[in-house]
C-alpha cells in the first residue's frame, strides 16, 4: 500500500496528514507536545538548536535566543545568531525538515502547500533542502490554490473566490478564479495583497496590549513588565482564539513570583481590542478586486482556520457584504488534506510535474484520496455571540466594501 503525505507549511507552523487511496487521512504527529502541528520556531538557548515548542516557549521571554519567522527569508543573507549558533533561513528550514523526517518515513511521496508570497526561486530552494534532508519525493503548490481545491472537494463551484490567510509574516488576500464550463477546469491565481503589518503577531500584540491595559486598571500591574508573565500570557493566546471562535468566554491567567490574576474575557472584548486591525484587513479589498479585473462580486470568501479565529475579522466581512457571496471557514487540516490529494495525483501522473504556483488543473471527478468530508460550514463559522449574528444558511452574501 502506497502512503502519501500532505503538508501545510507557513511562517508560523507546519501541519501534516498522511493517507492513501483507501485509508482515511490521519494527522501526523510532528511535535511531541502540540502533536497536530510543529511550530516553526527554533530555540538557540541550549547547546543544540531545538525546533518546535522549545522555541515557542521563549519567543517573548528570550527573543534574542529564538529563530522564527524565517521562511520568508529563504535564500536571503539574514542570519540569526546566539552564542555559538549562527543560522540563516535555509539552515533553519533544514533543522525543521530533520524534525519532520521521522513522521514522513513511511510515505512514498508528499506535497507541500506553501505561502504564495514565496517566489519560485524560494520554492526551488525549499525542494532542494527537502531533497538534501532525504524527505519523500516532494512537490509544492501555492497555498491559495490548495485552499480552492479543498473547498471544491466539499462542493464544486465556479467563479471568483477571495482567499484569506494569516501567519507570523503577513495577512494575505488572494483572488482565485475557477473557470466555468465548457472551459477546461482550472484554478488561476489572479491577484494578491500582502499586509505584513497585519500579521498574526500584530493581532496577538494588540490583544496583549488590551489585556495589559485591563490589568493596569484592575491591579495597577502590567504583565509586560515581567518577561515570564508576558511569555505565559502569550502561550495562552492560541487556546484563547479557539475559545473566541466557538463563541465562548476566554479564560486567561497571569502569574509572576509576586502577583497572580485570573482574567475572563468576553468575545466582544477581543473584538474591541482588534477592531482597528479588522478594518484595515478589509480596507484593501476594493483594490484587490480591481487588480483581479472582477466585474462581478466573488462567489466565495474562503478563510483558513487561523484567519477565521482573528477577533472581529469575519464579523467585519459579514457587516460589509451583500447577498451574493458565501463565506466559508476551513477546518485546520483542510489545506494539508488538499496537499495529500495532490501528492497522490502527482504520483499517478495526472498532474504536471513541477510547482503549481499560478494555475492548478482541476478534475471533474471526486478527490482521489478519500476520507470524511471536511467540516465546512455553508455560510461561515462566525461566533454566535453579539448583536450581528450570521444570517440563515439559506442566504448568500457578497462583498460590498463601503466607499
């Protein structure tokens, strides 16, 4: 039985699944603690660099001993130095591949969905490093095209879609067009918009600032005054954003040697902290649609799981939209599953060799690698709290950015 692997890799983390034409895809254990994903962060604190959770645990407490957000600098001269350690982005990625190798040992071939802000030369360097690390035969695809594939695996669609994603480097929008019959079906990347000032780090920093202001008002103590307290708080943000996405309250703990404080945030508070970022995130959509030469509203807005958790962003999209576009938020493993399906198709020869960074041929049949359909909500996954609840699932909506 031939096993394949699909990787979803960006500046923040790696997710992976493996499977075959007959086996249900399973999540790869890439990190002993996080299991489902490998943080792309490297600790330079000890004698040997440590990839994954070890780096994430010191990113705020000891940032000068951390190598992270290195993927966008692949092939560039930038270096991270600490004591005897000296790494460039290629060496950092090679360490990450070494961490991934045991999980991919049984796989015949693999495919990776990479951020579209990487150039083709960076993609080639990525493949060269994977080959040097003796990973399975690897191909890559631009992540927005993999998102479109994932959405079509659930329900075929044609027309223009806007793909929203975010990582530690930037918040990105991409316009993807799927040709309508009788044309040969393919997905084409028409335009992109990159916002480094709206990266995942920027959202977390804004939440941290809001929480610090609340702590100062409550106890006259600022958690940012203690590196340990700031790190502890920062490590809770991923779970906090998951709680926000489900519409629940967000519990947090701040603790130092001298003081302790429990916090329970309402989802509306996180939205208030981030409302300026949400406005900026949707403010450039008219320019994106103009760059894509769109004469009709998009049929879909596709948000990755990470982007869907950003406080207030999906709600801002819902408030500035009309009746002709659907909003879908993908589950966390959807892009990795799409890459897995593409790896199998590359292996059987139904896809052209080489990177798929601008266009993706689409099949008329169902996906080759089968398994439970991803849990894509038919009209988005907005939190259920607040006055602006999502419209009924029988309604569509289209982007209508106010001038």
